[in-house]
C-alpha cells in the first residue's frame, strides 16, 4: 500500500463525532418563564456541554426510556427580554425541546422551546448549495423534456457526498468486485487510507476514482493496517456499488 492520506486535527475530530454520534446542529429560541441575568444564562448553557441524560417526551416516536446523548457545544448568541437565542451541536436523537426544559430547571425559572431550526445534519450544511422544492420541480420538468443527466445533478447529490466525514480506505481495482460481492477487505487490496482509523470504527471503501464501494467496520487501526501484508483489515457491512461495475478478478469456490 502507498501510505496515509493526512488530515488535520479539526477534520479528524469532525470525523469521530460524525461516525459515533451522527452530529446535528440547531439554532434555537428558548423562552424563559422568569427574569434571569444574561451571565447566569451563559454559565448554565456551558454546563450542558457534556454527556447528558434524556427521556424522550410523551409525543416522541421512540420508546420513553432514559438514555444518554452528547452535547458537543452550546453557543450563546443573544438575549432579548426572556428570549434566548443559542446554537447547539449535538448527537443525533437529542430532543432540543427537552434540553430547553432542563436548562430552565437549572436556571430556576423554567423555560420552553419557542422556535427551532436545524442548520446541519452530518456533512450537510443548511447554506451549502440549498435547493428549494420549486427548484426541484422546475429542473425535473426540464429533465423530462431534455433527458439531460446534467440537469439532475443540479439538485441530486452523488452518494459520495454523504460520506464526506467518514474515514476513507482506497482499494485496488482488482479488489472492488470481491467487496461488491460481500467479501471482507484484506491488506493486499488496500492502496492508501486516512489517519484516525481505530479498531471497531466505521470506514468507507473507495476506488481510486473516488467511487464509493462499501461501508465497513475496521478491525485494525491505520498504523496496524500499514504494517500488515495479509489478513482482514475491515469487515464489509453494507455494499454500495452494484456487482459487475468493475471486472471480476477473484476465483469462486468450487462445489
């Protein structure tokens, strides 16, 4: 294999958060039920930047059992009267309505969620190439008339864009079809990989052309994989590329 593709510390941190917690970001307006000092609100918000316990509300679509969720950050933005505007980055499945209620309990005055807007989900950011439903309807009609695939690409992103934050392992063309048939990834098939991969973490398997092949669970870290000449380095969990896209370069077992 050729070596490691370096990533920055900030990128590695985002990768870990996205893999383990499917991070999301919201901007929220919280309504306080009583007068509270601005500095007191700021201090209490920072106290929730950690792993918290939550029980889903009565109208939740999941079972109401106590569970933990991670709050990566809560940024105080502004406060006007009893309205508090803040931005929160959290693990997927966090109930911001319940978070506001808990913050109000700690403040001692009570609070509820007034407004909420999701600004990020994993690698997808609100202001990054926004497409409205009107755009989709217009471009779809244009595609029906012209049958030009480039029109579809204006509002349909490739699958690879959803894997931006997942550590990548690039494999040889000769190993692609075997992985597409569900085979585990072995050391000889790996050409390069990113840093920060640990045993048990989820990785994305890519071709040298940047095409997504599969999602796999690493059974060796980046350093261990670089030193291996044989053996499985990742267990295939979900195949993304259709079989036969690349030529078959492996032998089938005989009956």
